[in-house]
């Protein structure tokens, strides 16, 4: 069914969550740029720097589980407003840090505030988009992570060099509060939004996946399913690779490739820009496969498996002699990961047994994926301190990229709405009717 001539509020909604995600990642990435001057000012060793960078992911991962449930209960409007005000105030508060302990504590609290963001994004897309547009809509909001990284890589070095590292936290925190006000004012569900035409509402409703009726789905019962565990393992592998670019990439450029803060120029923006474009292509590819009549299972798995397999090229960056070649391989890696991610973030809506479990499943897979953030920040810091090199970390990341491809290919069975069996029966996942 083609969208009739009418409002296109769904695209405005996804652009709003794109901006929210961009702010989310700016507030994550600014510490990576501030870490070098912070380490000098407070005498922080590489291992301790890894602990500070990883502290965010401890609470961010843990609070994915209650955050998904919270978003499903209160809805995207309230959930996102509370979350972004929380994390923006904690971002600004980082400016008053006085050493390891306060930095560690502020990042723990920041992780709690940012936890509801991606489950809310998935919930917004599930409410506003038919399944034939869902992967591309997902690629748009997910590309906010690259957009935020590009902005952070552009402005944070300039702010830090000219105004000091504390100013970068205050400025980015203020931007988040402004977005929260705009979100509270404009977000409503399609059926309630005065700016959405009836034609658009009908178009969205006609393209929603309809799962079999389920009277009650206990949250813990979601962990009984092989699909959910496969999503958790695969996404863990993806983020092990992805978070290198968010945490240690600036240090890699400085320590391994000899760049300085002010002489990097546009170099740090190349991988996230490639990632943004490839994420859109990945979403369009998956949606095109769905529209062509391909089974949803393969329309999602083909982009995911291909993207994650190609991302393993990050390991080759350790053997190329020039910085140009290394940046090209890292850009290819980031692009491949983002190509896969659009379909990965479509999965919660694809497999949820009811609409009330989309954010919950999103939170569960994001919990698993962000334990990788804890692991990679600490492991890379430890390996770098021991070896003085990024060789082992990049090889390890490449292995996780390939492992992730195998997880989605072989552990995740069929991508379709989960069927909840009565208590005491065997687990099963069978096809349900689609709109």
C-alpha cells in the first residue's frame, strides 16, 4: 500500500529521535576527547582511564533491563524527557570533577540516564512505521550515533583547545535540556497526534505486524527464547567493535598514528560519516528485500551477517604501514557495522509477541550489547598499558565481528513474532499472521 498524499509526521518523529540519539552520543564521546588533558591534570594512568571510560557502560548495561520495561509502561514521551534531562544534567556536572573518584561516579550516573534512549527509539519506530519502512527508519535514528560522534569529533577538540575540557561538558549538557523541552511538546502516538492525517494513520496501521493474541507475557519469560539469546550474543559482538570508535579511537590516533589534538582535522570524522551513510543503505536494503517479497527472516539476516563479517577488517589495521590505509580500514569497519545495525534495531519490533514488549526486548538486547562497552574499555586499557600497542585490541575486535555474524546466522532461528506457550510447555517460535 503506497502512502497517500497526506502528512508525513512519522519522518519528523524519526528525525527527532535521530537528534536525541546524536545528543546521547555527543555526551558519551566528549570524555574520550577530554581524557588526554584529564589524564595529565589528574595523573590518571591508562588502566584507570579505561575504568573511567568503562564505568558508564556498567550502569548503562544494567539499567537497560528496567529501562525497556519502563518505556513500555509509560510510553516514549515521558521516558525520553526524563532520560535526557537526567543525562544532560550529569554531563554538565562532569565539569566539577576533581579526580578519578568523581569522574567514575559521574559516569556511573550518566549511564543510568542514557539507558532508556535506544529502547525508546525502537518503541517510537514500532508505533509510527509499518514493517516495510521500519529498517530505514531505524537506520535514521541509529545514524544519530554517528552524527553525534561526527559532531563530537569536530567540536570537542576545538572547545577543549580553546576553552578547556570543562566547557565541553557544560555546553553539550545544555543542548540536551533544550531537546527535552521540544520532545515533550511535540510527541504523541499516531492516533492522538493532531499533525498526522487520517491517511497516514491508516497507512501505519495497515503495515503493522500483528502477533497472535497473548493474554499475559511475563517479562522474565522473554529469556526462555533462543531468538532473544541469539540477539543478545550477536549484539554484544557488534558493540565490542563499535565502542572502540566511541572510547579509544582518539587515543589510538594520538598514540598509534602520531596525530595531535589540533592537527587531526577531518580525520576523526571519516569513520562515523561512512557509518552514517552505510547505515542508511543497510536500512534501505533490508526494507527493499521485504518489499520484494523475501521472507522477513532473510531480509534482516542478509544485511546483518554481511555487515558483521566485513567489520572484521578492523584487524587488518594493525598490519598496514600508513595512517591513510589504517583510517580507510577503520572507516570500512565502521560502515559495515552500521550497515548491520539498522536491521538489528528493527528486530525488537519484528519479534515482540505484543506491542507492549518492543522496548523490553530492545532493552534486553541492549543490556547484553553494552556489557561489551565495559569489557572493551577495560581490556583495551589493560592491553595498551602492558604492550604499548593497539595490535591485540584490534585483532580481538576483528574476531568478535566474525563471531557476531555467526551468532545471527546460526543461533537466531527465525525472525518472527515470538509465540508464548502456556506455562510448562516446550519453548517454540512459530510464524504469526502479518498485516
